[in-house]
């Protein structure tokens, strides 16, 4: 907490001198490596990240930097990291707002603290991913297969998490508002009591309109 170690800084400075893209990700868990409050933990993670972003700019003005956070809370009964919690989501959303305020791309993460591929694992990772999507994360890591806070990997969970990622990808496309999409032609083609299976619009879009 509250510092950057020498090997990391050495690599950071060398990469900045070589004009390589840089991502800094302070690992701050509220109640352990950061203040117990959400505001305090997020503020500390941003401060730790901006410290080395400033260093990179000093070494090479204009160096490409991505600000990152891996901020959640700990289970105060065991001290173990917790992921997919309401606090984790709040911290992700808050950090996203600050990254946009600063005008920097940012890296975030999902993950699960569950020991096995169960409902807890699915819920934690899905809520974590939902927060990164809502917060407009530039890069999301630990998004599929994570168990036990990253200590193990589950192949079954990996498959299910990919399905969740595909769903969020579909959601992120937004709603088609082109003139073809909102055309009244399908309404004109169907008589009262009829169906829309054979309208020209349905025939043109039935294979791509919905998530399969």
C-alpha cells in the first residue's frame, strides 16, 4: 500500500523510454491495503496510479498510459479478497467516472472468490462484468474462468463466462434506429390477426436480429 516497488518502477521507466504503452494497476482492497470506505479506497488507487503516470510523462512527454485499478473489498472475517460484491461494483463505477474525468483509458477487472463453479461464482463474475460494461471500461481482465480470487481456473466456468461476455457484447451494440429498423412497412404488410413471420423485414433479419 501507498508505494510502488523498485522492480516495477524500473520496468515502467524502461518501457516509457522505449515509447511502449503502459498500464498501471494498483491492487487496493478496502479494509486491508486501502481505507475501509469506498471513497477512500478509490481515491487511493487513483492517486497511486496517477503518481506513475506523471513519472512516465516526465520521462517521455506524451507517453501512452492506461490507468488501471483492481479495487474491491476484503471479507473482514477472513481477510480474503472479495469480488462481485456490491462494493466491488460501486468501486468500478466510481473509478470509471474518474477515468473519464481525467480523459484516460482505463483497465478494470471482474473475477470470482468462489472455490468452485457454482451459483456464487457465476453471480460474482457476472456482476463484476456488468459493472465494467456500465463503467465503459477500455480493457477488462480476469473476465472468464477465474475462481478463488485467481488462485485456480475452471474450464466449465470459462465456457459459461464466455457466454456472459457474448451477451454483454450483444447488449453493447445498442438499438438499431435506422429508417429501415423503424419502418412502418411491416405493419402495413400484416392484416389484423395475422403474423410477422413472412414480412420482408423479418425475412431479411431473422438470422441476425436476436442473440442466439
